[in-house]
């Protein structure tokens, strides 16, 4: 009897909600705007009243308001003049990282007409970030016995902008001994290599000071610089060589902190201090550098934090082997996180 009474009470609201839902009408036409990022709060985006075919004077009477899913209200509706304005500062890099297209979607609800209009706003990248290096000074140690034509990897510059506003190239300050080559990795990421053009003589010049400039293609062009300090060394004519170019490992996401995942190894054909190899992870931005640690002596890769498959399924790093007098080589580390039933 109690169950039957409960049904009588609950059925009318359910039926009412179903009928009300069937009355809502979603407009097939979608309104779309394009605006640059970083516009000031209150800046004009578009005339919603005109684009919806509504008179401004009745917009407020119809109960028009913005409905969005996110916590932040990026846009606001001015019912006095029918315009859509910026509700709060929009940072494209924060919203969409380096995605080619950045779209914000929300609805305009007209309560009295029981209509919902879909609105899409494309956020256009502006050149608000210059390329930057993680290190202000890059140190290289090169033996005077190094043959001309030898290439030396340099640190990348990073630019969170996209398209022409992102990193486009590098330039090296004029000098007698070195030139610069620029290569592209996957996804168009550009990285520089320093090329020895003329043999070095430690007795003639033991230190070389160079300037590396990274530039983008925005208007105006923005750039960032890093100093290169080249120290000329005696006699170390063999660089460390890794036993394999890529080290891979599959790791369950519930692996304990401090677990050794793999061990990299490089050998050096020199003797004495020139054959002593130490290992380093190449500096990388983001969370990956906080999750793993490499033992510089043994080459063991350890976990500093718990892994999370849902947060990142794959981690890629570069490891560098450096001998006693500074010759270096690199290999890659691929860590695949295996999903567990957590």
C-alpha cells in the first residue's frame, strides 16, 4: 500500500518533466564567433539579439541567459543592448594547449520561448609568448681533437603559441668555428645542432662564447636567447655509446614509488677519467620530470610518484651519457603505463 501511494505521488512530476522536455526546442542554426585571446573583460564579442532575430527591448523580458557546462563563465550576456561580451580573461594556451583549433561552446536559453540556441566561439591565438629556453646558459665541452663536421645537440626552445606564432627557427651569433643546423622531429618540433666547422685549438682559444636565438613567426616577431659556453678540452676523442638507441618498458600503474623500471648503459672506449660515464635525463617541461628520477651513476630509472594510466598512458624521455671530459650521446626512454582495475 505504501508503494502504491508513493507511485501516485511521484508519477505526475515525472510525466510533467517528460512533457516539458518535449516542449524545449533547440535551434538548428548555430551562431559562431571568432575572437582573439586575452581580450579585456567586457569586450564586445557579437550582437546576440540581432543574430537571433530578437529585438533588444524584449530580450530581458524573454528571460535570456547563458548556460554553460564549465565552472568558469568566459562570456556574459548584456540584455540592455543585446550583446555578448567577455566575462573573464581567456588564455588560449591554458584552455587548449597547442591544439590547432580552440573552440568554446555554450547555449543561450530563451526561457519564455522555450528555445535553446547553440553558440560556438573560436579562440584565435595571438603572439603573446616568446620562445624560451629552460636554461639561460648551455655548456658544451669539446675536445680539440674533435673533427670538423661533428654535430653537438643543443637544448630546444619552447613556445606555447600555435601556427606562425610558434617557434619557427634558430640563429647563431657570428663566429669563426661553428655553424648551426636546424632539424625537425615529429609534429614539426624544431631542434638545433651546433656544427664544428673549423678545428679547435685549446692553446689558441680555450673558451668560446656564443649566443643562440630562437624566433617565432608572429607580428611582431618575438624571440628568446640562450648563451652557449664552449670549453675546449684536451685529448678525449671517444664519446659514450649507449647499448641501444631506445629503452622501452611496460609498467603497471600501481607500481610502488622508488621501483627501478629499467637500467640504461653506455660504454666509453677511452681510459681513465675519459671513460667514466654519468647519466642524466634531458631537461623536459611538464609533469614527466617530476615522476621519474635517473641514478647518474648506475643508470637506473626510478619512480618518484605514483603512475596514473588515466592521466598519462605514455612517457617519453631522453637520457644523456656524459664522460669525464664532457663528450655526450643520447638515447630515448619509452615508458608505457599499463591500466589496472583501480
